C-alpha cells in the first residue's frame, strides 16, 4: 500500500475524523486510509463529525447547499469538500443523487401498510445507488493525484465507477466475478473501463482487486474497504428524510449484500438525528436472499459479528459470501431495533413483477429482495396499517434484463385481430374469433 497522502483540500475539515467502527481509534480525514491500521480487526472507518461546528440545531436551509440538486447538497457532512478540485470536476460531469421518492399508494393498500414510498435510485446516472459512493471516491482519488482507480464489483459498483471516471478522464479497472450479467459488462465496457473477469466469485474479485491496488498503487474504491463508499451512500438517507419534510418514516427496507448500503443509510440517519433534523430513528430492516444470508444468520443467532456463509443466489448484486461491511450492518439493525429478513429466490423474482405492475418501479433482482420481504413482514405483524415505510430500490431492472427469464411478452401478427386475441381474457382460441366491434379488449 502506498503511504498516506496529505490532501490540501482537507484544510478546513478538521471538524471531521475517521473512527474505527471496532476499536474507536481516530485518524485524520486528510490521510489516505482504508481500514483501521491500529487494531487487529482492521475495522471499517466511520466519519466522526463535530456536529456543533457543522451547525447542529440550525435549520437545514442554513447548513445545506440548497442550490445543489445532487448528493453535494450535503457536502458539509461529507469527507470530500465540495469546493475541492476533485469534487468540482466530478460535480460538473457526473450528477448523482437527489433521486425521486415515489408514493406507492396502490401497493401500500395491497400489502396493508399505512403509507409506502419507494426511493428510486435507478434515477442515478448509471442506474444504481452505487453512483453515490463512486462520485465521492473519484473526487477523493483526484484530490490525491491518482490516475488509476479500481474496484471489485458484481456489476453496479463497477458501472458507477466507470461512468464517474469517464466523466473526469480517470483510468478505471473493474474486477468482476464470472457470471456477471452481460448488460452490466456491456455498460462498464462502454464507459471505457478495463474489465477483468475473475475466475471465481465476488469475494475472489474483492481479494484480487485489493491485492492489485496494493501492488501498483491504484486508488481502491472497494465497497466498505474505502470509507468514502458508505459516506456517499448515506446521502440517500438524508434525501429520504428531507423529501418527507424532515420527518422520519417508521421503517426503511434495504437489500443487503456486503452490508455497506445498510451501514450508509444508518450513518445518514445518525447525521440527521445529531443535527436535530429528525426527532427519532426509523427501524432499519435489512433483507438478504436466503441463498446468501451471512448477515441474516448472524442476526438470527445473536452473534457479535458476521462470518462467511455460502452464496448461491441468482440476485447477483447481493450474492456475497463474506460481507465486507457485515459488522456495521449488524450494528445498524440492532441500534434501530430493526430486523434482518431472508427471502427465497423465487420470492425475489416474483416481486420484480408485482412491484413493477403495482408501483411503476422496475427493480433488478437484488433491489426486489426488499419488496419480496414486505408480505411476510406484514403477515408477522412487524409492519402494519399505521406504518410509514420507505422501500429502497437500489438499481434498475434494465441492468439485468437478459438474466430475467420470461417477462410475459406475447408475439402477435401485424393486424388488429391478433392484438384483440392477445389482450382478451382466454385469447381468441378459447372463445372463438375475437370481436373487433368491441370498443376495447377486455383484460
């Protein structure tokens, strides 16, 4: 690993420190550190902020950059200064954040929830929440004078990084596991990144990419290992409570693979609470595929930490056997009196369909895991008719469309009789020839 590099842009940011999530050791934000170097656990680094100096107790409008309709709106709570050279370059070319929060009233009624919103991260430039992490990492890499940035990814993080790097002319290397969806490989490649398909799973790609960064001094964006990743992702939580009028929902449902998104959402809510912008913490409900459920298993067993577990889900973005941020994800659930839920792959892929049909949001499989958990949560009484719930859609279904079987598409001939037959219940073959005199087909 290259020695720590001072960052001139960190001047004026002495109200922040990196703090180990395990041993609580502090280190300067201006030094390039990935994991903690002072404890045997190599704990993940969390941003410790002197909130009084940021403006705790003041109204959000006095603290936020209200002219920014991007994640840089919350720059005063981020470890990369919005006025720095790297941030200025990436802000002008790759605008991430300030995504829509949709009300899903129809779906809420079907499920028996008081109110349901979907935070739709498909609105980011690469179509996924991972843009939030990548723009911070790219800005930090530029400030440190790095010319190559690399990451391991099952697709979304790599695409987000490649896109942000392309916008500022930074060379990018992405390590992906075998079996990565073709749509994601195409997207990463089109951005101009060098894509390396590792003969192994996601965890193997993480190990190889980390070793490569150490060997050649590349800036490493790896999820959780780079503390900017959770800090970028925390902005989604700040947006949620702001878009709800600085009101905390009762629960936020988050799909979980590495655990970094869940840790980031928790960090954003902690920031909002410490600043006095919300008066309570929502429950965080993490959802994993039952076929890749390391964090869920640790939660169910009451374990203090997350160990490795088999990973065989078809929801590839959460197909993680060794979660890189499992410790903080577990802590986030427990700190908010939340829960972890495991859902079967069949439930995930069914949820893609009913979520799209009843909310207008088309989620990739990993994102649909969160939706798949809602019926069981309601049935068990963990969520109910008075609860205000936010579901986090972390990525567009278009990013994995080739890997989703079926879809219900019906081939038709180029005439109205074929159309009428296709959309009439039972089809023309069941009732005879379709009646073209009907004003419209009967679904």
